């Protein structure tokens, strides 16, 4: 568990710095959003690492999941505003070879980290770990969307491809944020109508707190 979180944090710190710099140079909403997504992922991974450094990690499960969900929403809001502004002003992103390289690299790295963390989360029965793993999957989708947007804008002259790719990323972030938040609430005190397997089934097999 610790090595997965450590690798994810280290990679995302580098990814964030490179993507935000390259996005600023190229005026690319998608690349800047990509870099900010990496910042969110670092915060999410740190929250999960902090949770499991506690003597009673289950107690902090709900709070950690909420942090992950809020991070998704914050990312979606910023990227949406930036992308819409680019569409309204007809602002075209400049070619960014560095952005293409970092996005392509993430298409390979992120799925491996996400799968490893998702399996760990399932073994631990931890929704916060699974939510963080899904955030890494979001980065994979984001990487692919950004890569396609950058290439389409650069090679085909489709200036709108970059902000459209950013909006697709925002939509995915909202969906995952809602799923994480809904999962955190589904076994809350008001929703615990069953016990044992019935309660777990209501939460897709994972409860954020022991079912009554």
C-alpha cells in the first residue's frame, strides 16, 4: 500500500510541474487542467496515506472519501471555466511537444498504478483507497483526452480540440466525485437499513463504516 501511494505522489508531483509549465507556455486549457489534476491526485494520495497512518483508519474513512470527492469537484470547476473561456475567445493552444510526451507517458504509467491500488482497496475493504484509485483512472482518461486534443490541434489545426478535451475531463471528474460522495453516504446512519451482506450489497460490496 505505502509503495503505491509513494510512487503515485512522486510521479504526480513531477507530472504536475511539467504539465502546468507546458500548458502555461502553450496556453493549453487541457494541459493546465491535466497538471491541476495531478495536484488533486497528490492531495488525495496524501489524504489516504494520512488515514492509514492512524491507529484506527476506519474512523477516518468517511472524511477521507469526502476530501477525494471535493477534490474531483474543484478540478471539474476550474477546468470547465478555463475550457469555456478558451472556446468563447477562440483561443488556440500552441503546439506542445513536452505536453504530448508527458500525456503519452501517463497513459502507460497511470493504469498500472490505478489497478494496483484498486486491488489493494478491495482487499482492505476501503472505499477511500478505491476512490483514490479511481482518481488515478481519471488521470488515464485525462491523459488520453489531452493527448488526442494536443495532437488534433497541432497536426490537424483543430483549435477547439484542446478545450473540448478539457470539458470531457471535467465531466469525468464530476461523475467520479458524485460516485465517491454517494458511496461515502450510502452506509451512513440514515441508510443502514440492513445488516451484514445486505448492507454491503447496498454499497456495492464496500461500506465506509462497519455495518450494524
